[in-house]
C-alpha cells in the first residue's frame, strides 16, 4: 500500500475511533453503556443526528453548539477526535504497513481515553484497565509469532517488562505512603504500568526505563507548572504522564535503540 494512502486511511479511521473514545470517556466512569443509547448532547441530552456526528467537522460547522438547544458543546470532543487521528497517523509513520501497526494504534487510543479520564476525574477505570491487560497477553503472543523470528524471546520480554514495571511502581507507591503518611500514586497507575510495560517491553525491555524517565520528567514539569500557577501544592494525576512517556518512547524507539547500540 502507498505510504500516503495508508496515512490518510489511518487519519480517517483515527477520527472515527476518536469519536467513539468520547463516548467511552463520558460513559465508562459513570457506569453507562457505551453502545446504548446513541450519542446525545451533553447539555440537553437530545440524540445527535448522523449529520451532526461527523468527527471534528460537525463541531466546526455547528460552531461548537448543539443544533437542538443551542448550548455550547465542549471543545474537548473534537480535540480528542483530532488527537486520536494524529496518534494513529504517527503510529503509521512509526510502524508502516506491518503487523505491529494495529495493536499499537489501538494502544494509543486506550491510553488517550485513560489520560483524559484521569485528568478530569483522577481515575483510571478498572473497566478499561482490566480488559486492556487481559487482551494484551494473547495480543503480544499472536504479534510475536506473526512479526518476529524469535517469538519466545519477545513474549517473555514483554510479560516480564509488564510485571517489573508495575512491581517497581507498586514498591514506590507503598514506600512513599509509609515514609510520608500521604497517598501518592493510586493503584490505577500500577495497573496502567502493566499495560505499558507489556507493549514497551515487546519492542525492547530496556525501553521501559526510558519510558519511566520520560514520564517522570513530564510529571515534574507539569507539577512545577501547577505549583507556579496555583501558588500551592495540589495532587495531580500521574497516569497521563506515564502514558505520554510510553507513547513517546514507542514512537522514538528506533533512534533511542540506535543511540544505545541495541538496534
């Protein structure tokens, strides 16, 4: 397939999946079904017609307002759709038309949904993290046999990375709470680390270390920024930075491995 055509298709499918992610982000934390009822206005709850449910474009044409009630529809909706499209295109640039493309594009979507929920609600829902963990195991097994010459090594490295990454964060969490008597990360971050470790470690286990470093740097920058703006120390979610660190390392895994001589 032509590279340009692949990226266009990924962008289009990414927008569509991003639209579904908005449903997941809104409904999963409140325990609602993501399938029924159909999409509705977040203000008046009127059903959204298909013509008004085109990712990004409908929001622009409607000037960010509901056709029924005229109230504003948050810009977060098209932003999630656009962000997911960008992530899918980036996944296409990184992996091309190869077997890893599909699972990593879907992983990016899961991480986007979890990050938005965590930023809004300080929550990483079990209804997303548990299925993602469960599906990841057979997925990396299938991917290892389909895309590598040494599937056993990749499977072992992937699963071990998931356990070690989550185990390390669990120890850090417990140690922090014992020393400070305060709550640090939540167990949701530990469960997220299982998913991240599996998929980052599938490429190369050492990349998990770089993923944690990237997440820590991002978290520190945001934490300092929050402190400077609010003039007070407040808790903030770490899940989005874990996710962003992992995605950054996955995207730039080839130059990282080249730099350390493991390519």
